[in-house]
């Protein structure tokens, strides 16, 4: 069994955990990759979502050899036999613990932003990760959850190694997994998209109220799945729409080649826009079958046409629309933004690490104010963006994010992208973030 990405895996895993809905559960994701999976489980169970933070206690002379684990609140689980083997005395234990407590506090502040952890006393703790290879971290997390007062501990993962299954059964009250393939070698091989989960995405997911029932009114006030008809209704695209109350605009995201609406980077940016009051629509420009065809993946005309059709579909929200494009998706956004008779264009466009050169012939007719965001270390793409900016006749700006590479994976780089994009959109809507 293979999964499209962590969101797909989380939705499938949630179906196997429905029996826990009435068991007063708290869903605990192991950062970072386990949190998007846990978010889907928490939404399905209408349960609070939190992270479970665990730090390995390593033998001072052999750090990779763990003799125990440390959780928040001073919860400590140690292996006396490994302490004896590693000649770890009480002074060593105290020194290692002090260092790891500092790391725990830093993680808690970063992910929760000062909010207290969700109490586990007397409740069912559902510990979730995106997969298990050896099981050592998962086992430590389960022990910490039990030590924090959980009445019952359930470990749930989409995929695990068969060896880990045998070792983990004794650690938990219930072990739930979707696949334990005999040929297991690494978690990532069972995902089509196993891109890194960023801290920003973890923070954004933890802020969602997963315990509330889904909104069913005419306007959507939370991430909700939508079906988008295109190509004379012969094709339906999947999307996720978020509409904060009173949103002054909706930003349509066009992802790059090899990505999807679940792109962790785009979702992190969308979270910032949502908190500023802007609506967002993240959707797939191609169906799963089409995405396997590399010719379609780089067919900018096709992608731009799809974006234009979704734009017209979104006019029903009666608010201005904007585009946020990444990589080849930026070319599609600019192509779709090019002025055409009888069609209203977007209010503003932002390109993140984009390939506007793939829409070069159309740039002269773009009228929407356009912001190019490029990593300072992404030299080839930076040159292409400079050429594109020179071709535009509309208001535009090129911002170089110092020290960033193409995917803006460096600490703080994606935060800068999100803040600049939010300012660009709101400034050109006459709104205040």
C-alpha cells in the first residue's frame, strides 16, 4: 500500500480509528512528519490535537546509544541495564537531562507558541507518526504518554516495518497500522510525496480547532474539500478551500511540477494568509492519472487554462481573487493573469521560486501587480526572474531572500515568503492584515 502524501495517509488511517471517537481521545503527533497525519485523525475523531515531544537520553560517551527518553513535565523513562552497560552514573544522568530539557522547552515554545500542552490524565492518548522503521522513538513517546497519566495508549501509523510491530505490541494497549510490508526498508518509499514537513506547517496545524464539528453552511469557514469542474465538466479537480469570516479576497494556489495541493510549503504560506483573514484555495491542477504524464506536468498552457476555469468557478464567492504560484505553477499563474478580452484577471500575483520564463510571451499583457520572491542562492532562477520582471508592463517587484535556496527550506526563509506575500496581497486589496 502506497500513500499520495501524509494527508492521504492520515485520512485513511482515521477510518481505522473511528471506534475511538467516544473514548475521550487526545491525538498526539510526533513532530514533524507525524503532525499532518495526526491532524487528519484528530479532525475525524473531533479530538484535540497536540504534539508529543520526546528527547532521547544518550550515553555521554556514545550519544547515539539511548538509555532512555525524556518528555515534558519532567517525565523520564530510563533503561537501567543500558545505564549500567554505558557506565552512566547519576551525575551523568543529571547533566544529559538538563541539556535535553532545554531542547524540549525550545521545541514546546516553537510549536505551541506558549500554549500549555493538552492534559492526558484519564484519557486515551492516540500517538501518531507517518511511519515506523525501528520503533524506538514511537516506543519512547508511548511510555511518556502513559507516564503523563494517559488511561489508555494507542499507537497508530500508516506504515511500519514488520520487526517494529513485534517489538511495539508490548508497549501499547492497541497498535493500529495500515501496512507492514515484508520488503520494508524506509518509511519514505511508501509515499509518493514525502517532502519535509516544515516547522511552520506544524504550528499552523496545531492552531486548528480539530475538536469542532465541520462547518456545513453556504460559506466554508475551515479547510474543506471542494470539487472543481473543468474542461466542460469532463474533469474534476480536488481542492481545499478555507474561508475566514469576512475574508476580503481568496488566494488561489498553483503548485509546481511534482507537487500537489498538499505541498507543505504552500500550506504553511496559506496558514499565514488565513490568520491574516484571507481565504485560500489549494487545488490540484491535474488529476492523479494526469500527474503521471510528464508532458502534462510541464504543459503551461493546460495548467493556466485550468487555473482560469477554477478562477471563474470561484467568482461565486463575490470577492477579489489573487494568485500564488510556485515553480512551474508561477508560470501558469502569470499566463492565466495575462489580459484577455471578456475575462477579469486576478487582483494580484505572487511568484515563489517561480519559472516565469515559461510564460515569457504572455508577460507583456499581465496587468495584475506581481511580486517575484526568489532565493538568493537560487542563481539560475533568479536570473530568469529578473528577465521576466523586465518584460512586465504592470506594477511589479522582485525580492531576493538572502541565504535561501529554491525551496526556501532554510530557517526563517519561508516565514519571510509568507509575510511578504501577505503584505503584497493586502496592500493591493486596500486591506489591513
